[in-house]
C-alpha cells in the first residue's frame, strides 16, 4: 500500500532532516546519528559536539563555497569547533 519500505524509510529520513530533526541510521559499522547542518539549532549542535567521535561532513561543493576546495567530502572532528 505504501510502496517499497526502503524507499519510504529514506523519504521519511529526508523529511526529518529537512525539518531540522536528527535521524538515526542503521549503518554497517553501527548506528549513526545524522543531522543537516543547515537546520541545526545551537542547542542541537552543542549536543552533537559533545558526543565522542562526532564529525562534521561537508560535501565538496559546500566546502568549496566556504573556500576549502577538495576532491571529495571533507570530514572535520567537531571537538573544538
């Protein structure tokens, strides 16, 4: 009735990210909590930054817009940001 369950799950996750809410992904290396940086509130950013091993991942396009051109995604540790 709702279609392919995987497609529905991805659509829901995208909707949550666009609304500024974090999403927990079931990744092969374990669960991963993600949020769209564009919609993060200061409080949520502070919570993410406090998590051990938290990183900020920027696309090549986004990093280029910030003046840090790269061939691919840029991964920055959140500790100290």
